[in-house]
């Protein structure tokens, strides 16, 4: 009987990590695996090992050592005076907390404040009237708080479109902190990660809420997207110590450049 196997391949040509290629007899899979390794510039494995194609194991997440309520303090201590971006603002609870606990930070509050008619079936996706009312209320609250003027700016735009505008309009230095608190679907999170990672400053931090995945990730796929993205770039995922719905963090080392 033929021994069938699934062949995976991970290389610079597959930036999101392991990719399923095809199902084939084990002997053919081993030969193709060796050929792919040679094409990628890898050293040819010994003949005895040629039949054993082993994938690198993704790093398990590590504890960040603090809860999400201490995020502002972490930013104040490690970033100090820097630009940050909050993707998905809503009622503004997190924005208010960060502006209070990160007193040297300047936040760009990115949220279109419109009802999304498809792809975001969640309670916070209220109608256009409620979206506008929520925006105006937060704008007034921020305006009336002493010490916040000049430390925030609303950007009513879809999150994935902002990095290009940021560079074109030269809004300022690249942000050193980006936090995803918008659509938690796999596709939306992956789109934001790909759009924002290149503009994140070296030694900066990108993170977000709800490090979990439900089913195939159509509704909630944060963990799946973050794990795949981190594995593709060889990054360590850190998670906060919150018992349910922890936040996740990725650190961009200076040597990472624009990867």
C-alpha cells in the first residue's frame, strides 16, 4: 500500500509561514521537499534525513508580565514621548485610559464611525446615527478634559487605508505603538497587521485585544491571524496576564527594518 502524506513548505517565498502544497506519496513528497529546500538556498540535508521533512514549531506565547489595565504604564515607561495609534475607538473607554496613564503619548484615534453593512456582525456595529452620536460624545468629553489638548487626533477612515495616507501627508514620525481594537475577524486583523507593520517604528510595539479564535475565524480570528503573522516573521507573541480575553503584543526590533 502506498504511504500518502501531506507536504508543507516554509520559506521566504511563503511569508506567512507554512503552506499546504499537496497530498502525494511519501517518497515523492520527500523528493519535492528536498528540491524546494535547494531552491530556497538551504543546504541539502543528509541522504538519511531526506525522508523526514520537519517544520519549525511556532513559538508558544509568553506572558508580558502585566494586565491590559497597566498598558499605559508600560508605554510611559518604555516609550515615553511618542506617537501611538488606536484602531477602533468606539465609545472611547480605552482611548481615555491610555491618554490618562500614558501622559507623554500622542494618540491618533482611527475609526470611520459608520455602520458596516457586511463582514462585521457584532453588537458594537451600531447604525450610522448611533455611530455619529458616539463620536460627538467622545469628542466633547476629550475637549473638556484638561491637559489633553494637542495629545489626540481623530482619523475617520478605515484602518487599513491610513498608513499610506500617513506617509503621503507626512503626519509625523512613524508611530511607536499601534493597538488593534476593531473588527476581530481573521481577515480584518491580518489586513491591519500587513498594512501597519511596515510603518511601525523600530523598537515599537503593535498589539490588540481578544487573543482568541472562534471556529474558522470568520467572526473572531485574532489569535489565528496574530500567530500566523508572528510565525512568518519569526516574532515572539506576548500576552497580558488577564484571565479572559488577554491582549497580545509584538515587538519590532531595530534589526527588523521594514519586514
